[in-house]
């Protein structure tokens, strides 16, 4: 009887031991995912997109507004009015898009404290928070690229007419090329990195 009881206790011990090992393995696997997530979070937080977005948005809009108003006053309406409309469009759309994404990031930051045994749910919530942060930074860089390309091109076109007192099709084409070409390549590395990180995090979320 004693031997039987001991054998049953031993079997029960083995079962509990295997279950404990499995839980530890799951916990360690999730911890590796968590560590990788934290590395991605540190990387995206190191990007200076918020300050760059704020400074370029303010500076470019002020310079553009001055140039376009002068253009309207002295040389007619088309480039000046178009430039002012573009500034208003980007200001309003940026405010809506970025503020909405910031709200999403703030809401998703309320994930469970990752203490003790790490759960899949907690890791997924953390991943979604990172994904929303990546989306915010990606939108900032994409908006900056479009805004600078559009407004700077119109500033160059207006500047040419202010200096030469005339503007032709060639000058307009050159203005758009010079005002936009450089910036598409300037922001490309950051945008490509963020897209790569976004796709990786999305893939990891689907796995879990």
C-alpha cells in the first residue's frame, strides 16, 4: 500500500514537474519576445520626429505664409493663394491625423504591468502599444515629407517670380523638382526602418 501510494505521489510529482517546466519555457519564450519588443521601443523612442515635426511645421508655415502673402500683394494670385491653401490644408489635416494617433497611443499605453509570470495577453498589449507608436512616428515622417515637398516647391516658384518678375513652365517644373526630390530621399531611411519594424510587430502579433 505504501509503495503504491509512493508510486502515485511520484507520478503526480512528475506531472507537476513537467507542467512547471512547460510554464517556465512559455514564460522564457515570452520574455524573449518582450526583450525584443523593448529594444524596438527604445529604437523608435530615439527618433527625434516630434521635435523635428514641430520645428519644421512651424518654420516652414511661417516662411511660406510670408512669401505667399508678398506674392499675392505684388504679382497676382495663383501661386500665392495656392500656397496659402496648401498651408491651411496641411495644418488642419496634420492636427486631425496626429492628434488622433497620439490619443490612440495614449490609450494603448494602459497595458498590464509586466511583472512575474509574463502572459501572452500582456505581451500582445505591449506589442500593440509599440505598433501604435510606430504608426505615429511613421505618419509624422510621411506628413513631413509631403508637406515640405509641397510647400517648399511653391516657395521656390513664388521666389523665382518675385526675383525675375516672371514665371514660365520650365521654372515651375524645376521648382517642383528641386523642392521635392531631395526630401523624398532624406526621409526614406527612417520611413523604411519604421515600415520594417511595423511589419515585424504586426507579424508577431498575428503569431500570438
